[in-house]
C-alpha cells in the first residue's frame, strides 16, 4: 500500500510519464507524416521525370519510324535503279550484237560489190568490137551490161542503208551508255543516302535504348519509393486466398471479378498450373525451333535475341525474390500449334519483360517492394491491371473478346469461349 503522503507524487509522475509518452507518440506520428510527405514529393518528381522521358522516347520512336520509312523508300529506289541499269546493259549488248551483224553484212556486200565491180570493169575494158564478135547474140551484150549496172546500183543502195542503220545503232548505243552512266550516278547517290539514313537510324535506336534504360531506372526508384511509402502508411496488402486476391484486384482496377476468374481459370487454373519447365529447357527447345526457321528467314534472329533478354530478366527477378534459377515457368509450345517461346511466369503468365514493365504499378497497388508473379496478391493484381488496359472493365462478350486477343496475342476461340463461360459461372469453381 502506498502511503497517503506519497500518493500525490506517484500520481504526478505517472501523469508526467503518460504525457511524455503521448508527446513522443505525437512526435513519432509527425515524423512519419513528414517522411510520408517527403516520399510522396519524391515519388511525384520521379513520376514526372518518367513521363518526360516517355514523351521523349515516343518522339524518338516516331522519328525512327520516319527514318525506317525513308530507308525502305531508298532501298526501293536502289533496287529500281539497279533493275534499270541491268535492262540498259542488256539493251546495249543487243545493240552491240546488231552492230556486229551489220558489220558482217557490210563485209559481205563489199565482197559482192567487189566481184561485180571487177566483172563490170572487165566488160567495160573490152573493145565493143571484140564483145560483138565473140557474142552469139548481139542483144545479150547490152542486156548483161544493163543487168550488171542495176545490180551494182542495188548493192550500193543496200550498203548505204546498212551503213546508215549501223550509224543509228551506234548512236542508240551511245545514248544508252549515257543513260546507264546517269543511273549509276543516281545509284551511287541513293547508296550514300541509305548509308547516311542507316547511320542516323542507329543513333536514334541508341537514343531510344538510352531512354528505355533511364525509364527503367526511374521506374525501379519509383517502385522502391512506393514500397517505402506503403510501408510507412500501412497500405501493404497480402491476400489470404484466391477469392481475397480477386476481390482486392477487382476493387482497385474495376475489372469485374467474373472476368478475372475467367482469365485465371484459362491461364493457370486459378494459379494451380504456373509452369512445368525451367528456363534452360525453354531456351533449348525455343532456340532449336527458331534456328530451323532462320534457314528460311533472318527475321527469326530477333526472336532469339528477345528470348535471351527475357531469360536474363527472369534470372535477375528470381535472384531478387530469393528463388532458384530453376523456378518453373511455362514451356515452349509445339511449333505445330504456333511459333513462340515459353517463359510465362506465375499467376498471370507474364513474360519477364512484361512483368518488369508492370512492376511499378503492381507495387503502388499491393505495397510490395519487389512484386512476385507467383504471389497471389501480386499475380492477380498484374492480370487485373493488364485487363483494365485492354478495356475489360465490363463482362460483355465484346470486351472479353478484345481483352482475350490482347492478353494472348492472338484470337483463340477455345480460350475466349472458356473465359466467357467461367466469367458467368465462376461460383461453380468453389462448390
């Protein structure tokens, strides 16, 4: 028992202690609020920077599109000019052959003319008396002479025509050579133009890649800030089960619960089937498929490059999340069905590059600093965000069809029909 004279002192110290604790609590709350405001300001600044960089990137991409169009147009002109040069060379060759034929004809005519001239000279050099005396028929003497003179004139006429034709052909050949030279100059100019455009194109691509790297870095900073902000404000959320995750994601995005259940059922059977292959297995099968296609077209090299990019991002992600590199993902599909690559991760079956792009938005909704595609809350939220972007904010058949094409990358009737069915009958999943 506390003595009566001590009680007031104890009461005083208790009140003082409580006031001090309350003051500390108020100070701590104020400090937290100040930290929250600082984080918000910082997040807003980074968001503005991201917006600025994305606008700059968009302009660069538009510029790149114009350059690529100019390159394609120039290549078309180059090919057209090459074809013209080839045709001109063929025509020149034909003209040369015609000139050779004309030369042969001229030589033949010369020989004939030479023979006739010799004969004419022989006849004309004989005294008329000798010709008359040696000729059986006097009339034939003058007839033969007239005939020789007529043939001689004809040969001279033909020779003149051949010479004139040869001259015309040579002129045509000369003009064609000039045309060929002009087109060769045009070709050289276009080749130089193409090289300049390709160099500019490479610079723009480099600028775009730089912008992408900057945006990625800023998004990572923003995600970390949002994670810190959610932790300070107590907004981090962890779903208890699939129903809880769907309800939470639907409430945050406006995507109907039925639509989410439909996609979840068709993608991973509500998260039960998130993949059966390691990324090494995905790589082995996909690269083999692509290499066989490379023999037909070099365009498939881009798909191989994308595969390795995604593989690197996947390994970075599982390392950050503390998973093994052998964490299972979707397998590479049979090329008889469609050409593609596996690597779909977790609940939403996002590729690693797609997941990276959505991560900041997932973090801002779930409060998880490093979103996890195998986590119910993060995975369902990612799916909901993508579906919202695809316009699936209603359960109409047309909205679901549009969203299914966006999500899968192509239209598949079985996939679409399954989503529609389960969006209307999802309650059967829990009976």
